[in-house]
């Protein structure tokens, strides 16, 4: 009995961590599908979002919900401007230019955050900090549960947005066939900037959800490496795939930490990725028809 | 000819250093079908892209209802009433047929008008109604062409730009689609600028025709007159079964950026 509870505990913790990986992966995928750019600064945008939330909630004393919402809006606006001012200029340039640019932006964001907020870890109080929920005998940390529930809610919202709203469908359209979207009079550039805004907002939400579990610091964005694995496992192009890939990585990582000697936990994401590339290189959820260009 | 709906006035268009259009002028009157014939690479697609604003001409004017629309972005051109059915259909493969059609009406806000135009499209192409919830990428070539035409109709055009609608379709399907193009023209009073390599069907469908060769207009006349000309018969009607068609496709989607 003890063992079953322990295993469930690991699954919940792993799924929670995996949701964070998945949310960052989702940002990778949204931007990649639209613009064929891989944004290596995605994790650092999460870090910035976390610090903004910290400032609003811990420094300015805002209510958690108001501060969180405002932080998401601010980070999304930042993502919009990032595309409109910087990244739009490199569309059509060779891939490595884009890679170098987003890597460089990541460095700048970390330096900027260090100067603004310092290099110490910080945190803020959330309604989920140090609380537990008793789910039919299983004691689960409210912090981990809030991550899972928050991610699921966000997925529902995004699903409705992308499939049921005019703007959401237009985002899909512009991602699938940019030229045709121009012909339809869809404002493609603005739509791509909005996709950056959504990705940044989702990253900020990931940072906020993560904050009761782990502190906010300048280097927290490095977990994006695992998100990258999650996105590839999910098929790099599939939104549900990136989340499921994230959760898979998170759970496997927890079990590796429990069963295997120290050190293994850190490499499991890459081991899962390697296995995936060998067994099913197109990822779990590769779309059947190739992208038409 | 002051009653032109569209007047293209000596445009020159480049792809980087390559000049694709070397001074072309043409007119489309309201309600007219005008065709532009030309071999592969003559510059037909480039003319249409210049009109719809995806490419900007280096020189020259594009007048639509008396207004210069050259150098206007495509979404504004489209809102003025010019809708483009691109070469190779260019549907949104992962969206359903219905969603594709709704994207054609993206710039419109009149939901009643949009609903009635959707009915109209389904009327012209009942196949699309049957398949409205399927992904566009799963349609056959002919159905995708029907979808591309309907998607443009959803923009409520006064001028429809059609880029090689016969490309890759069976002769029977070509006949069907062109007869519907004619119906759309007369019933909806939409003027059509039709670009084709299939001169036989284009000359039978259109009222007036231009012949394009490497970026220049080399002939312009009523379609009946053109059809009777010896050189046209030899070069455009004689070899209409040329196997080259459909080989070259629009590849690099951002090159015009
Ligand atoms: N994206 C492009 N980049 C560079 N050159 C192009 C591009 N598209 C077409 N061209 C060139 O412009 C000329 C006209 O092409 P196009 O308008 O597509 O001809 P058509 O539609 O009559 O087959 C051709 O010589 C073609 O090679
Ligand atoms: Mg062409």
C-alpha cells in the first residue's frame, strides 16, 4: 500500500513538472508552426514572466490573482513587441541566424533580469504554497495540483480559442499557408506577433504556476532544454503532442530520480528523446500531411 | 475605355534583380471575362500577384475603379473587392472546407451576407457542402480548385483573379469548372481576369484576351479574333496537350517578401 501511494505521488509530481515543460514546449511549437523559427529564449521569457509576477505580487503587494493576470498580460505584450520589433526582421534569413538571435536574446534577458532583480532566488506567496489536498486518502500537494489543473484549464481555453474563434482559426490558417492567408486579406504579420504574445503569456503562466514549487531565479529558464525534448517527442508541430511529451518527460524523470542513482534524473529527458528519435523519429503526434509550402 | 473596372498601366515587376514583367497594360471592364494566355514562365502569375498587392511593381499603375492600388497591401486590395484564386489552389490543408471558406470572408463583418454567400458557394459546388467538415488537404485536386474559387467568392469580389484553374485537372472536370466560372460571371456580375495556359478553354470562356510572352504583351484582341489567328492556333491551340503543365510549382513561399 505504501508503495502504491508512493508511486501515485511520483506520478503527480512528475505530471506537474511535465506540465511546466509542456507549456514551454507549447510556446516553441506555436511559434515554430507559424514562422518556422525556433525560439530558444522561450525559457528565459518564462523567467522574465516569473520575475514580473514577483514584482507585482511580492513588491507591490497585489492580490495573487490580479498580479498573476497582469503579469501574463505584460509578458504577452512583451512577446508581441519582441516579434514586431526584432524577430520579424529575420524572417526568411537562414535558420542559424534565427537560432543565434534567440540564443542571444536569452543571454540579454538573463543579464537584464540579473541587473533588475538581482541574482538571488526569490518567491512570492500563492494560495497553493504549503497546502495539501486529500484526494480520497491520497495526500497531494496543492502546489503540484494547481499546476496540473491550471495547465488543463489553459488547454481548454486555447483549444476553444484556436478552433472556435475567427482570430484563432486565422492563426491556424496563417501558420498553414502564409501566402494564401495574405490573399484572404488576413493581416499575417500582426497575427504572427499575436502568436508570439500567446507563447510569451503561456510561458509567464508556466513561471507563475511553478513558483510555489520552485524559486524564481535568473537561470530557471534552463529547464527549457527539457521542453525542447518534450516538443520533439510530441512531434514538433502538435500542441497536444507537446503537452503529452512534457508530461512523459516529467514522469519518467521522477521515476528515474526515485529508482536510479543520483545524476540520472538530469539526463532522462534526453534519454527519452533519444529513444523516441530511434523508435519513432517523427514524434508521437506527427501530422499526417506534410506542411505545404 | 474610361469605364474600366481594372486598368493596369505599364507595370514592371521584379523578383530581386530579375525583371519578370516588362511593361504590361491591360483593361478589364465591369462584368467582363478577360484572359491572359502565355506559356510557363511568361509572367502570368506575377501579373496577378502585382494586382492583388502581394508584389509591388517597380513602375506603373494599377487602377481599380479609378483608384491607384499599386503598392497597397493585399488585405486592403482585397477589401476593395479584388479576390485572388492562386495558382495551385493554396488551400489551408488542416482546416475544414467550411473553415477555409470562412477564412475567405475574414475581412467581412456582415454575418448575414457571409451566411448567404456560403449558401451560394454550396449551390455552385454541392461537393463542397457534402465535404464541409473534412480537412481541405484530403480533397481531390478538382475539389480543391472548387474550394479555392469558392473561398475567393466568400470575399464578395467585384473582380476575381483566377490563376490557371485548369492546372492538373481532367478535361471533363475542366469543362465543368469553366462552365461554373461562366455562371458566376453572369449571375454574380463579377468581372474575371483569367490566366491560363489552356488557351482553348480560356478563349472559349473569355470575352477578351491578351497573349503574354516573357513579360510583354504580344497580342490583344477579342477572343473570337484571337482564336482565328494562325499564330495563336499554331502556338497556343496546337500544343495544348503539352506535358509540361503542372510541373513547376510555387515553391519558396517567402521569396517575394
Ligand atoms: N518567387 C520567384 N522568385 C524569382 N523569380 C521568380 C519567382 N516566381 C517567378 N519567377 C520568375 O518570373 C518569371 C515569371 O514567372 P510567373 O509569373 O510565375 O510565370 P507564369 O505564371 O506565366 O508561369 C519566370 O521567369 C520565373 O522564373
Ligand atoms: Mg503561373
